[in-house]
């Protein structure tokens, strides 16, 4: 998300409702604290596992779940559960993994799901479909 997107989000009458799922409390807390400072975002839930992910999606009804790929129970499995049970919730996968398998699995899920096309950020901050 670039500065223009953040400014547009701040002008929106309803904030973007976000849930953060990551099994590393220090990282999750940092993401939550950072997003709370941005006008136009509202943190509505947190969790650490694949089981937490679906519970948070159903209970908190976020617009977007920021989902760590390597959570206990599996990030891809959690994303698939969200897609099946909460189709209006968007999933943004985040990871520090450098594993080619992890990245390919995430991209395959997004393209097979049908509701979430594969995208990547480019060097200038734009997002493109591929």
C-alpha cells in the first residue's frame, strides 16, 4: 500500500477492519501497533494459529486478515478455510519465509481460489496481476 492508498483509506467514512494472525507475539504486536496509528484502519482481532484464524474471521468479521504463512496449523489451510466459510473476508498472506515451496503454495492458492488473483508488489509500489 502506498502513501496515496493510505490517504484515501483515511478519507473513507468506514475504516478498513483488519485482523492480524501471526504466531510470533512480538511481530504481531508490532504490526497491530503500527496499523492502529494509521487513520482509516481498525484492528478488530488477533490470533496465532489456523484455528484462531477462522474463529476471528467468523466472530470479528474483518474486511482483511493479515495472515502469516507459517502459523501452527498452516497458513494456506487457514486461508482456504476463510475462503470457504467467510467469502467476504479478504486474505493478505505475509511471510518471512524464503522457502520457494511456501511462496509457490501461497500463489497457487490465490490463483486456484478464484476470488483472490495472484498479485505482487513492484519496485515502484504498484500492484500488478500476473
